[in-house]
C-alpha cells in the first residue's frame, strides 16, 4: 500500500439502511395524501381567517384616522 492518498480514499461510502428504504417507500405511497392534506389545511386556514375578519358580531369602532385605530 502506498503512502500517497488519492481523492477517493477519504470519501465516505454510502451504506444501505433498511429504515431509510422503508421510510422512502412509505413516503412514495402516501405522497398524494400528504399533498391533499396540506392543501386542505391551507384552505381551511384561509377560510377561518376570513370568517374571523368578516364576522358580524364584531363592534364597529368609530376611528377617524388610521393612527387612532392602532
């Protein structure tokens, strides 16, 4: 064996991990479900924010200027 190091001597070799393979397979199977769940949660968040913003049971504040509103 020579004392000269090449570029490939210090590079880590990838290892096969069954947990990562299983996790990757599960994510591939539920990819569309996760996308639809994220989309549904986003839509629900916007729905709730507009409901809270425009509900009728809020008191109307009579503020003349924007500076008084804060």
